C-alpha cells in the first residue's frame, strides 16, 4: 500500500499544493492502491516539503522524484511511451510551471496584503494566539526572502503580472491544438499542468493570478477536462 502525504484542505482546495495533486493523479491513473494522509506542517516531512510517499516503509520525497520512481516500478507506465522529443517538451513545460508560474501563485497568496488574511486563517488559525502572532509574520518574511532570491520578487507587481500573463497564454496556446501537453493524449505532463492550473483557477477567494488565468478560458476547460479524465479533482466542491 502506498501512503501519499499531502496538505489538508484550504482556500477551496482539497490541498493547496499542485505538487500533491499531480502525484495523486498519477497514482489514480496508474491504478496503484493508495491512501492519503494529511499533514499540516511540512517541516515534519523529508526535505521539509510535501508531498512525499511511503511505499511499505520506503520514503520518497519530491513530486518529480516520486514520478521517476513510479515510472520505474510500473515499467515505464508514466514516461515509457514518450519519444525523447515529447519528453523534452514536457520537461520544459514542467520547468515553466513549477519554477516560474508556481512562485507567482505563492506570491499572489502570501505577499498580497489584501489576500494575506486568508493565509493566516488557512495555515495559522489553529495555533495558540501567542504562537501564531509570531509564526505567521515570520513565515511570511521568509517567503518574501525566498521570492526575492528567486528573482521574481525583485520586479514590480505589474512586471510580475506581465510575466504571469505570458506564461498563462503560452500554456493556453500549447493545449489549444490537441488538448494535451504532448503526444496528443493524456500523459504525466498533463497531471503537472492541470494540477497547477486548477490550483490557481479554483483558489478561493480569487487572487490576482486567478483573475489573469480567467482571461484565458481555454485553461479552465483544459483543467476541468483533465481532472475529469483522471477522476481526481483539486477543488472541494465537486
């Protein structure tokens, strides 16, 4: 039995991490028996982040490493039917999503003064009052420092929005032809892409990134179709 450790429900999402959702999609698609264990504090996880999986005592962290392991244990069921060019294209899309767009998703939640109260309520409300008055602002300060180190945090908000709009249009244009990321069919790269798009579109209340995504109606259609095809949804109210 595989145990998948993910975040609990928040912001209208079953968990707030697209990395967790994409692993759940992969497990469902591969028809691997699994259960989901909620873990609110990622500091308790290997490498201090979620998701990770436990396969009969073998702990595997990080969604990309998990995908590689699942592909190996299923004899290439995730990536084996892809050509080198298709896998290269999918890897490039993954980097755009997870190393660029994702950080703007985080910033739209954590660093927007108008949206910050939702983060406090979603992540820190259960803590004793003296603790959360310290931990919340400290975590936000660390997030801001990380965003600045990434480089995106050094740009104005208008510049960040322009980056995000170009990312979102690129993704919408990419899936417009065949409806999928690569190969004209459902692949592991659709789990990555649909999870990210669902996380920012179904985020409640809307962030500035949600509103930008809504300007590309093809993204919602794509995310809904992939979630339906896999049978795993990111939002709570399905």
